[in-house]
């Protein structure tokens, strides 16, 4: 219990330091853009292919149920709402936690173990500002963009599955998909993924940056980054969904 | 620390413990400007910790650490950063940034700290420093492509990028063959001759301390048990000091 509280306290302080240093110069724009490229662009194939497959599977699963109730025509709507509301944001967050979180944790822990972080400090460069802030910002920016692409890929997967069974036109599929979708059902769940991104960045940077256990610590930092950031995403989703319902009651209807 | 001429660096009763184990116990020493001090001792006796304390990577539990006339112990990070600009550090592992080429590794401090320096000038300085350590044709290589000796030389070149007045060197010869070891020592001596830098060098190898000259300080069980010239240490009453010095 004490260890758990200590961990929560330490990561809380780490987060506070990150917030305090976020806008302090230098802004490290170049490093941030580089991290967005590394995290976002390189995660794209994973996110898009996973989204397409999920869309396909979701369509195949829900089709039979909807047919039984004579509501087959609602399939594109169900597909769109499921992806926009939670499948897209949550799965993207978890995929990024797995791919990027492990990468950040291992990379920073390796830099710590090989004294590269000390070397940055010795060169009078603020290592926290250079290594931690750009990664957190990059995750916050990249995850919402990846979520949108996951949503698009999911709809594409659903359309392909529909085509195979009912030869629906793309125009009709999209019309039905977006019939019940308002900005309120799309924007808030997508924006909440910026929080998922920040959590992945924060948790992974915390484990990587603060580890001091040599080579063994590298593996542990990578594993902890994935496990804790995945858990943080799922737990925060509960709170964020509640907040979305509170501020946008029409989404709960 | 009064008087006109301050030591380049000084430890005053510095104590540091890790998880209840005291690594340094009330250690005091001075290093004069332009002097070379070699810290020797058995493994785990606090030699590398001493260097990290000297450059502010760690804080002592007690005592004062002076760089020039400034006590760095209670300094804020931005003040410490200014002090560090006068210092260079060669890490035991060289600590090159493995995502950057050798050229980029050396250019980093100049690009980050000297905003107004034109790229052409930075390039000229980096090329010169690489040539000085015999890596003139290797700037494009990644750290992973370098041998241990080349990494050490590259680390030294990077440590010298900001023309430091004080150079801290952690185990310059560890993991190297004798020929490469002597080459690194020759480089350090050349730097000393050229820039008259103050050097604090951690080594476990008395042959190296002998080659580099200057005074030798012996750390054992967290205490500074002897400090002086090689001849003085050879005549020391402590058997461990004599044993460490006579290992050549």
C-alpha cells in the first residue's frame, strides 16, 4: 500500500513538473515535431489496419443480431456510433500505449542507464525539457489524429463487410452511418484521446526517465509503461465518458 | 573560500550516502587551477560519485562543493547550468547520444547553447575537434559503429566543445587495450598542455595516474586516506595506499 501511494505521489509530482515546464522556454518545437513523426506516422499502419479489421469484425458480429430484429439498415449507424464513441478512441489509446509507451519507456531508461541523460545535463541542457515535454505533447497531438484515422478505417472495414453481404452502395452506407452522428458524438470522444495521449506520454516518460537500475531497468520500464498507461487509459475513460455525458447530455441519449 | 586565488574545485567535508551506505564520509580536497588530480581506489569506493557531485549531477548529504568561488550545493538548476558551461565531463561509457551521428553529438552543445553561432562556424569547430582526437573522417558514423577507443575519443571531443576550464574524466581507460589506453592518456595530456585545463581524473589504474602526472588522491571506505605526489604516496604509512601505488 505504501509503495502504491509513493508511486502515485511521485508520478503526480512528475506530472506537476511537466505542466509547470510545458510553456517555459525553450519550446523544443523541432523535437516535438520529430516525436510526432516517430509516434504518429510510424503508428499509422498499425492503427489503420487494426481499425479496418475491427470494423470488419464488428460488422459481421452485429449484422446477425440486427437482422433478427429487422434493423439491418441501422448497421452503418451502429458502426459509426460504436467507433466514434468508444472503440476508436479506446483502441487507438491502447495501441499507442503498447507501441509508443513501450518505446518511450525503453528508450529513456536506456538513455538513463547509459548515462546519456546525465550527459545532456552536463552539457547545460535541461534534459526534462528536451526529452519529457516533447514526448508528452507529441502523444497528446498524435493520438487524436490517429483516432480519426482509426474511425475512418473502422467504417471502411464495416463497409467492406456490408458489401460482401448486401451490396450496399458507398453513398448509402455513409448516409446511414452519419444520419445519427452529430458533432457532439464525434468531437468530445475524439478530443478526450488527447488525455489518453498525455497519459501514455506521462506514464512512459516517468518510468523511463526516473529508472536507475541499469539494463534490467530498461525492460522493466518498458513493461511498466505499457501496463500502467493501458490501465490509466481505461480508468480515465470511465471518468471522461461521464464528463462527456455531463457536458453534452445529447450524447447519452 | 576567501583570498584572491581560489582553487578550481574544492570539496569541504562532503558526505554522501546511498540507502544507508555511506559512500563518501567528510571528504575534503582542493584542486588548483591547471592542476591534474587523479582519484584512485578500489571499485565502489566513491570515485565516480565524487565526479558526479563535482558537476552537480548529485547533491551531497552534507558539506560544500566549490567550483571557483561558488558553492554549487544549493544552486538552482539554471545557476548550476551556468557553472557547468565551464566544465567538461568524459563519462566512463562516453555516453554518446546513440540516435545521433558523431558530428551531431559534437554539434549539440554549440547549437543549443550558442544560438547566434552560424552553422558554418559550428561545422568548422566540430570538424576541428574531431580531427584533434583523430576522428576527422568519422563524423558521419553512428556511435554504435565505433570501437571502444573511438567512443572514448569522441566523448572527449564532445566534452571539449565548449572549451571547458575544468575537465572531469571518469575511467578514461576502462575496457580499452593498453595501446588505446595510452592514446587516450596522450590526448588528455595534449589537452592539458594546450588549454592548461584543470583535470580531475578517476582511474583504478596507477600506470595511468603515473602517465598523467599531477597529484593522486586515494579513496577507501568513503574516506580520503591519502593525497600527494606518487613519491609521497609510495612512502605513505598506510599499507593499502602503498599497495595501490605500487601496482604498476
